[in-house]
C-alpha cells in the first residue's frame, strides 16, 4: 500500500534567497524506499510542462513509512530565483514536492509557494 | 478570365504555403523563424529604411522606464508614427489533425500571443526623438523556457493605410 502524506509549510510567500521550512506528516503509512523533498521552478502550458530548476533537499527517510511520523526539512531558494508569473497561456511557478520513492508509481504531495521578485538581488541569468 | 486568375492564383499559393508550413514546421529548421516562418516580417524589413529605434540600456526592470531613441531619417510616406513596447508570449501546445485515412495524429507546435503592448504616438518629422516608456511591474519578464517564453521588443512603426506598416525593432531584456 502507498503511504498518504501531508505537506505543511511555515509560510507561503518568499523572496529569492529565503529559506522555506516545512514538515511532512505521514497520514497513512505504507511501503516506501525513501522520502525526498525537491523545490522546483516549473513552467507549464495547457499541454506541456518542464522543470528548469530542481533543488534536492536529500533523503529524509529510508524505508517504509509509519502512520503518525513526521519529517522536518528546509530548503533555500537561489539568490537569483525568478518570481512566479501567470499569463494567459501558461504559468511559471515554484513548488515544493515531497516524494515517496516506491516500487511502481511514486506518491507525491505538492504545494505551491509564491516567490516575489527582489530587485536588489536579481541579475540576468 | 485573367481577372479571376489575378485573385485566385495568390489565394492558392497562400493556402498551399500554409499547408506545407503546417506539415513541415516541426521537421525543418527553415520553418522555425526567418523567411518561411514570418514572410510578412521578412517583406517588412526593407521598409524599415528611414526609421530606427534604440535604447541605451539593454536591460530594464519591471516597474522602470525605458528611454527610446527614435531616429526618423526619411519622413515621407511614414504615416502615423508610434513607438511602443511589445512582449510576445510563445507557448507550446499539442496540435491534433485528422489524416486522410481517418486516424488522428498529434504534434508539438508553438503558438504566440501578445502578452503586453503599449504604444505612444510621436511626431513623424525628420529628426531624433527621446521617448520614455514604462514597463508595468505586473508585466511579464524576459524568459526563454522549454515550453513557455516571453520576449520583449522596443518597436517603432509607421502605420500606412492599405499598405504594409513600416516597422523597426530592438530586443530588450526585462528583468523581474
């Protein structure tokens, strides 16, 4: 059985260089090889998506997940992180992705975060 | 008869070109920009003589102003001159079509849409003009992605009724 996860973040709005802290709660335990967290900058249209930036937090846990356990993590946004932007035909946004690596389809619990531009730090990439 | 052909032949050529472009666009580089992808832009290029636009700053932040330097070296036939900022959004989509045998096939295509544009009229007299244009803080920033991109241009155009506009542009990098 796959585990059921809940992702809790201390805040939803950030600026480049900020650190995002959060907790993954295991609502229902299940088989897992590892529990990982990624902070991703995603681009998306109605039909396609891509992940140009992915920052790995590393493995928080190895092996099966037990109901009621929780795992804290923190991940820092790059100092030149681009902000979120939504247009008529697509979207650029940041997302925290908690992933239980499993045999077969992985379990994901995702949460978007709002990253605003920071004129003092942004440089051309 | 010859009058009919005068109209029919260009229409057939345009429809034929559109069909060939749709089929080959994903396969050959020549259809991804340039003459065959934007024939009107290609035809417009010789018409930019006498009209130029530039800016001192290649990069500008959202919320700031761009100082455009408009040079009109030949004002005859220019019509109404406007200088503006345009941001084009390029986005990928899945295009599906029905084949001759009734089956459906799909391909990845790129479409474009105007994400932002603002124009300011300027005097169409010979000379050099300084025009300040603002980039709204909520406008897109320059971005080149895999399935979504935003490209900014500073453009000056001379609108001519019933004829192809004169137009000159200068790419701008807009920081977040």
